[in-house]
């Protein structure tokens, strides 16, 4: 027993001098196999760089999603398409019906619908709509409508609305 206590006290003295000595003595790993302080520091700095990069990328993504493209012109050139013009025309025509909730328009690219470009962001839409009249009967109404995006780039206007 006195030998064991002498060994323990010597191990405690070594651990007080070198903090890694205690780890080596408890783990049973030879000193040559324990990672050096430089390699541990390099490994930690690698993960720190990865973490900082991830935080910066996340912050940039959130800022872009909230603030968009920094106040540049928000209207996209593809807002002036035939599809958008047809959707605008459907809304204008539906507002002029006796029963707008019953309106049934044909699909965008059917032969019975014509959307022709008439200028910069100006279209002439020719089509039909099936809806109920004042007596509740379903009727087909053919229409022609010119639609144009206003200069503010946000609103559309319908002109020359005729039915036949």
C-alpha cells in the first residue's frame, strides 16, 4: 500500500505540472499519439471559419429576401406577357357581367382566344366567356378588349371593351 500511495502522489504532482499528463495517464494513450496543441487549434479554427461563413451566408440570404434587389425597378420585363394580359382581360370582363361568379373562361392557349401584341405592354384580347344572364340561363358572350399596363408599371387598364 505505501508503494501505491507514492505512485498516486507522484502522478498528482505530474498532473499539476502538465495538464495533459493526467489525460494521458488516465486514457492509457502514449504521449506520441495524443494530438498536439497546434493541430487541435488548427482544427478548431477550421470549424470556426465554417461557422462564420454559414452565418454570413444566412444573413445575406435573409437580407436579400427582405429587401430584394436593393430598390431597383421592381417591375420585371416578363410582366408584359400574353398570359398576364389575358388574366387582366378576364378580370375586367368578369366585372362587367350580371353574375361574375358564374364566369367560365376558356384556357389561355385555346384556339378561341386571341391575345395579340399591339405595342409596348399593350394587347388586344379577343375571346368569350360563359356566364349566367339576368334570368339564370348560361349564355356565351364574345368580347374584344384592349389592355395596357399603365406607366407606373403596377396597374393595367382596359379600353375599347365590346361584346358581340
